[in-house]
C-alpha cells in the first residue's frame, strides 16, 4: 500500500476558504494534517490493531491552534464508522523545534521537494522527480498527492453535510 503525502493547492484552498465553505483554517497544512493522521492510524493498525499514534508538529504559534482544533474535531467527528478509532488511538499532539527533532527537518525537506516537483511538473509534463525526492519517498513508496479543487470541494461539501447531520440530530 502506497502512503499518500498530501500537498494542498494553496490558491484553490484560499479561494474555497473565502467562499461559503466550512474551511476556516488559514493554513492549508492543517487541512492535509487530517490525511496524515488517518493514513498513520491505518498503517499502525496493520501492524498493531490497538496501536496508538502521537504526532510532533513544527512549533509555529501562528498555526498551533489549527492543528489542535483539527485533532479535536477528528476525535469528535460525527461519522463514527470512519473516525471511531481516532479518540482511542490518537494519543498525543505536541509541538517541537525542528533543531531538536530531525524528523521535522526531514518532513520540511520532503514538503519542499514535493512542492518543487509539483510546480515543475505543472510547467513540464515530462519533468522527473529529483534524486532527493526519490530518496525521501523511498523510491516512490510515499508518493505526493496534490489536493486540487475537486478534492477540496468534495471534502468541504462532505464537512458541510456532516455538520448539518450533527445539528439536525441535536
């Protein structure tokens, strides 16, 4: 199973955010955070069915509450059939300095090289990934996936529907 590495189309994200959508977070990385959590839990479950997940995010006070709110939202999500494992298995969310956590430096490097690849590929369809990107994705096992307008709209509309269901049940 290939691991997805989400890249959010920031321009489309901001456009949807300014329209009538439930996207309220200023930072599009917070949006991709959902995918990271759910993919992480799925991978852990294959190895250890009751395994837990703790996440360290780069310490950025401007966006910290967005990550915290998203984790809280996933723990309390009304779609229990998909998200029931989150409150039981998402045990930790903390913030760290990338100087103390080399994994955060590697994540920054992966994000930068993935973004660079997507931008270059947009201008040249035949553009190949750099050697650094191949190394960081373990030879393509962890592929970057761009969340373009159709995916962002689908998730946004799904969130609106879930919020409506939640308020109608209350």
